[in-house]
C-alpha cells in the first residue's frame, strides 16, 4: 500500500515539477520578448512653449527607450531626425517598438526641461498593435485626415462608402483625428471643377483673309465635360480635392474609388460550381497624400473576393476586407512622411 502511495506521490510530484518548469520557461520567454526601461531626458526649451517642450521630451524619451532596450544608438543631429530614424526602424523591421510610455515627472523652467519616463518595450514586430501605433500617432501630433472614397457595389453607387467608414474606424482607433464630410461632397467637388473649367477659354486663331486682304482672328469658347470617376481617382484632377481637404483643415487626404463585380464562383471555390452562393470581387485604387508637401504616402491598387448567398452582401464584405488591408498599409506608412 505504501509503495503504491509513494509511486503515486512521485508521479504527481513529477507532473507538478513539469508544470513549474513550463511556467518558468514561459515567463522567461515573456521576459525576453519585452522589457521595462526608465529614461531621463533633459533639453533646451528656449523659444519653446511648455506644450512644445513636453512633446520634444516625449519624442526623445521614445528614442532613448529603444536605445536602452536594444543597447544601440539611433543616429541624427536633431530630435526630429532621430525620431524619423527610430520610426523607420520600428515600422520596417522586426526588431521591436515602444508599446507604452508613462511620464513619471516633467519640469519646465526656461530655458530647460526635464522628463523622467518609464517605457514598456516589446522586442517583436509592431504589426497591428493598436496601442503601439497610437503612441506613434501621438508623437506625430495626431494628424487630421480626410477620407473620400467613391464606391459602387455591383454598379450601384452608394451615398456613404463602406470602405471610407472602415478606413476611418482604423484611423480613429490609432489616434488620428478624422475629419468628416457631407455625403454629397463628391457632387460638390464636381460642381467646383465645373466652375473652374467654365472659366477657361480656348482661343483658336485662324489666319484667314478677306477679299480686301485683311487678316481675321476667330475666338472659340470650348465647353468642358467632367468625368465623375476621373475626378475622384485623380489622373491630374486631384488638385480640386486637395483644395477641399485643405479648407477642411486636413493634414492628410486619402482619396480613391472602390467598385465590385460578380465573378465565376469556381475561380474562388472550384468545388462550388453548382452552389447557390455568389462570388463578388472588390477592386480599389486608393492613395494617401500628405497635403503640406504633396508626398504620396501610398498608392494602392488591390482586390479582394468574398462569397455569400446575397451578391450585395458578398460585395460589401469584399469591400470591407479590402479597406482593412489598405488602412493597415496606410497607417504603417503615414508616420514616415508626415512633417514634424
């Protein structure tokens, strides 16, 4: 009896020991993949307001936290240059990022400021970590973004774009200030373009001669037509939308179009040739532009396919999926192009 109990106890002990070892191993991995660091920042606050000095200190704290966690040096003569280098590394490499930054103390007595901060640094790719991306947005000063997407699902034009709403949702969740616009903004942009075009006058000069030999000049007024889709997508007409976005106070304009078409379901699911499901593919051309310097952050042409019993629902889901992917790409590229 005692031998059985001993064996049973020993077996139980081994199980417990194994669990403890596993927990320790997991804890060790967690410790290796993240770390807490504390940094002290000092700088010159001459010609800076308190808010400006605080932002400068936060940016420096972000940089120093990465340097301390990875035992490296981020090059650059100014805080702005060093932050650009830091963000480029964070968004383009798998090394790591600062997920959160807590200000422990901040003192501003011109011409100097001091900040003590604690940072939680993750040693992995930032991916879609909303917390880490939002911190970056905060460091950029929360840029204002206007999104205008011309959308048609299976040939039916919609008044409020699903793609636009999805992109706005992701931008808001990562700290961007989204500028709203009325649903008839596309019509207003078209009207404005018509007004601009109506002011143009083309003079056709013909060298003709009267019987008396006098030269005559003919002036002809040209009527311009406006291509609705062309206006939204661009192709040289995007300046009208740029002007509108600037008037609304936006720093970044995301502009484009999305449309869907029903495709052979066998191309998406070969075994479903006799299915009652509908397969719909969404196509888009969307670009994001920093208005201050007209730098194109991204220009994405992409497609996504979804299936559903309702072709309209399938189209909506395809548009939503497409917008998600485009938003992720844009969010990852905006910080590298915004002027600090």
